[in-house]
C-alpha cells in the first residue's frame, strides 16, 4: 500500500476524533468510582455514541452461514476463528501489547467477512486466505492503536514464509476498502468502562476494590472473543453480561450479596433501552461456561487468581506483569 493510503487512514481517524467519537484504546484504565455530575453526563454521551456506532456502521452478521453447506475442504468454520484468536492473543502477549488490540483486530475481520462481498467469500472459503486476513487485521490494529509497530517482515516470519510482504499489503488494501475505512470499532471494553464508572459502588456497605471488578469482567470478555456465537451479540451486551457476573462474584465473595444485586439492578436499568434483561442473563450463562471450559493456555496471563484453577503456573493478572512459559518462543501461524 502506498504512503497516500496510510496517510488517508490517519486522516480518517483524526476526523472521527474531531467529531467526538469515543476512540478505542489499547491502554484503557479502570474509571473513577465517583464521577462528578458533569463527568456522568460525558460518560452518557460516550455511551450514546458507542451505541450509535454499534448499531450502524459497525454491524456484524453470521457470515459462516454462507459456507454452512459448502463441501470445500478448505472452507473455514468457528474452529478456525477460535485458533486464530488464540494466535492473536499469543502474539499480543509475546510482544507485551494490550489484549484489547486483539478485540479490534478480530472485529475488523468479522466486519469484513460480514460484508459478504466477493473478496470476503473468497476468504471464508479458503483457510489460507482466512489466516492471511486475520494476520493482516492484527497488523492494522497494532499500527493504529499501539505505540509499538510491527512490520510485514515479522508477519512473513510468523507465517513461516507462507505469505510475502506484498500479500499482506494487498490484503490490507482489500480490508480497508471492504470496511469503507471505518476503523474505530466499539469494543466490549469501551462499554464496560463506561458502565462501571456509572455504578454507585461508593454506596456499598463494604469497600470493594474496583480493579477486582474490572479484571474479572475484562477476563470474561477476553474469553468471549474465542467463541464465534458470542460475536453475534453486541459489544454492549457482552460488556453488561461480563460486568454482571463480575459484580455477583465479587460482592458475594465479600459477604455483600445484597449490594451486589443492587448494582446488578442498576446495570439492568442502564440496559433496558437497548438489551432485554433475559438476553443479558443468557450471555452471562455463556460467559460462565467459557470460564469453566477454557484451557489453561488461554488462562495463564489473563485469569484473575481467584477464579483460576489451582496450578502453580497461574498468577494474579496485572497490566504490568506477564508470565512467560518455560522455553516460550514467538508464536507461528500454522492454520492450513
């Protein structure tokens, strides 16, 4: 891709920021627990913008239904997506970046394939092209939202020479035009930070570390990315469900179940206009199931210690600590 195209990407991002859109960030921090009335108004405005984006330009669909009856041996499926999400997490962890960048990358991929264009169909029906598209989306997300940069030479190495730099550049061009240059995807993390800031946690009868609530909800959302069916739910719904589970667990463990139910009720009131409570309950159940079934390899750097399995290799997650496995090496892409 030429320099003019890259400049245009930056220009699009600048224009969206000037219009007051809430930008995704690779370094979102837990919000203040007692925001002022002015701050609350700003947060509500951010939620309104996020919800508007989610329901319009950033929609997704069940694109695997397109190839549900395909007899092609190379056709992709939910398993392929799960493997590529795992690979994205491995790369993100290895180079010490934010896992929210993986959210954005997979959102690019899902939205591109949801266009059902001829190019998108080609990617869906060919695992080699699907892997290339996923790697390219991660490259794009890192380039836009992370302070660090990776170049296509590294991607070529990670693909074990399966693709050339030109392959990545061409795929990036296809994805950008397929997305119509909409690159500020609203993630569950964006919504969760806003919801958490609006909760009256300071009114609780016990002191609850808000970082604990934040980390539990964040971990569930990271697991949700692995599940293709979860992609069919909106980011706001996933955020509400993860935060609801987190509130229930944390307050119950602190002997303040009543306060936890009150906070969950506040969440339900926030969601009444957009998502039925019954839907949130269904998503919450799915998230709990993911927490119980997800393999240790995904847990090791993100699972809060209080819900991790009893293994010495698991440690409490923090944004500044990474646990490297013995003899860990840079991940390679091998989906063929």
